[in-house]
C-alpha cells in the first residue's frame, strides 16, 4: 500500500515503551471492559462451575486409570504370545 500505513494493522506503541509496559496498559484497559461484559457471577454460576470442575476432575481420574491399564493389558498379552 502506497502513501501510508495499512488501516488494518494495529498501531504500534509510541514513545519507545517496552512490550511488558504496553501489555500492562492494555491489560489494565481490558479489565473494565471484561467486567462490563461479564458482571460478577451469581451463586448459581459459581455452583455450576464447581460441579463442572468436579466432573472434569473425575473424568481425568478415569482417563488416567484407563491409561495405566492399557500398557498393563498389552504387557500381559505380549507375555501370553511369547
């Protein structure tokens, strides 16, 4: 594009600031926007999240147990064939 900056590109930070400083500023600007879009969760929201996390933990335990059993089963089958 001739004659200037592409309008689709994001503006670069001015004043020679570091990336960390710029990131902190952008993060601080994002917090109020996030709170406006997602207000404080209700008690029902917190309960639902708790149930989901608890369910995920149980699924993780089941999956890890299955991952432990598969190699043992394969080892047993190999021994039978040998």
